[in-house]
C-alpha cells in the first residue's frame, strides 16, 4: 500500500468515527421568539495558530531575557584580573571579551603610571601596551631595572595559562628596546586565604605575594617582611640565585647594572679586613638581601680567620662585618641603614679581657651561687668570645651525698657582670635554696608564691617583669613549678620545688 492510499484510509476512518448529526439537532429545536443567536462553527485552525503565536512570543521573551542576562554577564562581570608589577603595581580587571572594566593602581608609583588615562571599554592589549609604555616613559623600566611581573588570576586555568603566555610574549616584544633588553616574569595566580592575607597586609598584588612565597619556598632564610619592599627586578635576582625550578616563567635576565659589582664589593670587604687577595685560601661573593636592602655577601678565609662581610650593593657601604677565629667571634661590626656604626676591634677586646682575671670571674660565679670555693669542683674555666664580646665560661659542680648541683656561668670580661647562668640539680636528696630570697620552706606553695621566689632570686620587681608564665609540672619524681619571664633585656627560666619553695634550676640569658 502506498503512502497516499494509507493517508486516504486514515481520513475516512476519522470521518466515520464522528457522525454528522447537525440536521437531527436542528429539527429538535423549537422556534424561538425575539433575537436569534446564530451558533457558528469555530475555525479551529485559526485558534491553534493564535495559541501557537502566543507560546512563541512567550518563548521569545524567555529566551530574550536569558540572552539579556547572559549578555550583561559577558560585558559587565569580571572574568579575570591581570596585574603588572615593576615597583609600580597595577591591577586590570577584564570581562570575557577581554574588555577593560577597571584599572586600579595599588601604590603611588602605580598612580603615576596610570595618570589620567581612562581605559573603560578598551581592549586588554591596548591597556597593557599603554601601561608598559608609561613605565618606560617614566623610567620605571630601564637598563638598571628591567624586570616586570605579569600575573593572571582566572578561575579557568586553561584560559588563564593561555592569557599569561600571550601577554608575556607581547610585553617581551615591547621591552626589546634600543637601550636595553627586558626580563619578563609571568605566572597564573593560585588563590588561597594566606596569599590574600599577605597581599592585603603589605599592600601588594596577589601576583607579587605569590612570587615572594615562591622565593621563600626555595630559601627559608629570607622573610616575607624582608622581601615585600623589594622591586620585581630585585626579586628576580633572588629567584635566579636559588637555581631551582619554579612555577614562574622567566624570559630574559634581571639587570645588575645598578650595583657596584662583585669585584668592587670584594675589594671593599678585603680593605675592611686588612687582608690582601693573595692571602685568601677561599672566597665567595653573591647578591643577597639584608633587612630589605640588596647586598653583596662576601665570605672569605685568610690564615686562621674566617670573614663574613655584607656590602650595600648600590652604595658600597658595609652593613655587616664578622671575623671568626676557631669558631669564636673575634670582632664584629654591625652598621644599620641610617644608623650609627659600632665597632669592637681585636685590640680593644684584648684590653677588655685584661680588665678582670679568670680567677676573678670564678670568684664572681661562686659568690652569686652562694658556694664556697672549697666545696666546688670546676669542670670548665676559660676565656672565649660570644657575639663579638670577650667572656669567661665558668662551670662547676658541688656534691653532697647523692645530690650533685651543676652551675654554668657566662661572665663579661670587660666588667665582670653576669651575662647568663644556669643551675641544675641531680640526685634524690632534697635541694636547698641558692640564695636567701628563695629559701621558703613550706609543705606546699602556690604558683604565685613560686613566682615571688623566682623574682626575688632574680632581683627583679614584679612591676618590671613581663610575659610571665608559670605552670605545675613533674620532673625526676619531683613536683615543680616552671616559671618564665622577661625583664631588663634578659630572659629568665626557673624551676621551683612545689613542696619546699627551693630553686631546683634557673637560667638567665640575653633576650634576642
């Protein structure tokens, strides 16, 4: 059966299924007086068309509204943030079409770069070209500092990486000038709460904060506080110095033309040490940072001495100088930026040693401990150097029955003052107090009483002590109070017998 024959049979079946009863219905109707209302047959095709038109119109409205929202999001929602860092820092916010929504300078140099330029609606390429051009024109990018950092923050890592690579290539072309060749660092930003916090705390972009974290991950000797003030060129130097793989793409080499150079830095260090280059058995020179300032770290060995000198990379000023002999510091020079210089020459320190004798230092330690010379056995008594100053190291023990008391003192050779001391007790007999201030014999003392005993022994008024802490502990079968506090530039640590109030152990040292 053909398709036409099949369609005809379906039409006939539908016609027979709905019999024509119109004449029968009309014959049953009685004649009506008055107005006659004629009932007409509705055009079903027309009604269906109207309904379809209404549905289509509604669908168009829905689709149109959706497209309108989508169009608004594409044009007005931030899709990515691109930051450009040199020392000026600028953030560029773009939509999905890479049109500029906002340009935000993050520091004073950034405001100089942007000036009164209005990038609203401009393409990203136009804005980047204009900003890099302004950096060149205003001298922020030159042969002395040639590095720029490009950071892309996009939720889509694939799009972010593609944008990063394209911008890095464009900026690299801009920086190949007649007078210098630039260095371009680029990265995609991986957001974290810590990264956001550091960027806000130091007023820098997320990109610069991430670059600093990258450097800290390679060298833990640096600190974020130390690196935050540095320019991108200086950070680029430090990044290259670590010599390890990073997540930062780098094209070109950071300029070091603004510095005095390694040769000059070595000459300055050798002159300070009074050593000729021919006397060196070893030396190394490299760029580093010291409290936010770029320095040359010059280390060398001559004879029996080891030297460590840090020279300001731009000015040639010595900011640190150390000379060591057999592991003990012989002299120390420390010059802080804009500060005063303090220097202790070897001759001066030898004179300081002669101020008091070794025997006098031993007497000072015994008197402080309240121990008679006849009861003490000295295990160490020698002169040494500590942090650039001449000292005497004194150690002795006192035996009584099964108890051994160990004393350790460090005494300044210049005036006989006690720099630090330590006292420990071993054995099973009850310890006795060292000085009258701590001889409290009670069956059980409170934490506050233990603090009073420690302060009294240290000769420190409670009003002058700070960061004081105390807790009850158990040590070698003895209930003790551990007391810690600071006062007058020192740190104090005490262990006080909780039963008798006697001092079991104490220590005093400089608060670094």
